[in-house]
């Protein structure tokens, strides 16, 4: 009995390591990529076009990125995992990506698009008068953004960002769809092999503790930034 118990525990820790690795790497790559996508979607680069006597501003970069974000946000993450893993081989006869690489790529793209919308909402929520005040003081656009706007944006995006990051913790379980050995995959394997159900229930402890710690962390960050309230 003891040998089975420790075998299960070691397997769960192995799955936990994979889950934690996927979570951490997704944040490392998706947070900055989301900011790049945000700036792209807000890009004003384009040209003027007269249609039906009405002059319109066409911004192809912004339109292209917004369409991409719409597609990613409008389709399930599970579908994106399957397409990224199997798609290149079926459509172009390329070698399949390593399973973990395919999962990481899907997660980074998906969460970067969601983060980009949170960034955009935070930036656009800052009153225009603050930009104008900075210009009156002779500040450059970069100085206005980093010295006046940035911390206010951070304060406003912490709540929605914390929700997405906590959702990411639970979404890591979707990686099992292409047989990445995360914690639920490892726990479920003992149902068939040993007839044990408790390893599956024990994964709930991992998620509750992990999400609880993140909730405490983001709560502390919100309190730390509370002096930015107007």
C-alpha cells in the first residue's frame, strides 16, 4: 500500500512540475507579446481613402491584428491546441512539433490576445486630459506614457489580469488533450491502472492552493497600488 501511495505522489509531483512549467513560460512570453499586440491593434499607421465622397482612415496593421485577436478569442483553446499540434503535419506534411512546444505555443498566442485587450482597455481608460497636460509641460510621448500613464494603467488592469492568470492555472489541464503529462493526466492514469480515484481528487488541492496563493498575491498588489486612486 505504501509503495502505491508514494508512486502516486511522485507521479503527481511530476505532473505538477509540467503544469507549473507551462504556467510560468506562458506568462513569461504572453505578457510582453500581449503588449506588442496591443500597440499593433492601436496603430494609426495607414492611409486616407475616399469612399462615396466620405474620407476614411484605413489602418491595415490595426485591422489585421484586430481580426487575428477576434479569431483567437472567438475559438476554443482546445481547438487551437489541436490545430497547432496536428495542423502543420496534415496541411503541409511537416514533422509534428514536440507536444509541450505545441501546447506552449497555443497557450502563448491565446493568452497574449486576451492580455492585449486588457492592456488596450487600461490605456484607453486614461483621460485624454492627462496626455494633454503632459504635452503642455513639454514632456515627450514616451515620458508621458512611462511617468504619467503607466502606473495608472497597471492599477486598472490588475483585477482583470488576475482573473486571466488564475484562469490560466486551470486551463493548463487542457494540455492533456494532446497527451502532455500534466497533473490531471497523471492522476487519471491511476484510475485505469490501479483503480484509484483519490489521486484525481487530490489534484483539487493543488489548484485550490495555487489559485489561493495567486489571489492573495494580487490582492496585495491591488492594496499596494491603491494610492493611485483619484
